[in-house]
C-alpha cells in the first residue's frame, strides 16, 4: 500500500526522474507553456512554483542574496543558464504582486497512442 508516500516515481529510476523534472521545468521557463501528461505536470508544479517564488523574493534582497538565489536556482535546474536568466529577468518581475498560483494546468484529453491524460501547463498571464 502507498499510504502517505509522497512524490511520483513516473516509472523511472531516481536519476532519470531528476533529469526529467529538470528538463520539463527548463522547457516551461523557456517556452512559458508545455504539453505533457497530467502526472508529469503534477510532479513539476511544486518545484517550478518554488523556483518562481525564490526569484520573486530575491529581487528585494541585497546583491549577495540575489547571487545566492541565482546559484540555488541554477543548481536546481542543472546546466541551463538561459532558463535561469529568463526566470530572474522576465518571469519573476511579472509575478511581483502575486502570492502564488503561477501555473495553470488545462486538460486536453487522452493521447491517441496510449490514452494518457494530456495537459497544457502554462504560466498565468497577469
């Protein structure tokens, strides 16, 4: 039984899950909208919103705190400097007055090949 077991395994090993989450979040920040399965969207939603909150809160900090926040985001996203730059320079200022709920998940219906529930994950427009 899986009572009170947190997280999604997604049929992958630990390293593959980490790489998948990093890639999906980087693509989300670069394109601001991605199409994926419902389970994968739920798996990345929390971490993506935490990164946006980190970027949003760092704008009020000192220069050292800003650098530390960028380093923490870069460590979470892997080797994706373009995604980190866009997160801090374009996405975070957009949500300056919003207290969470940065992502929208819209259901698209089943995928033709295997009937997996597909969704559209996008950043909320202000």
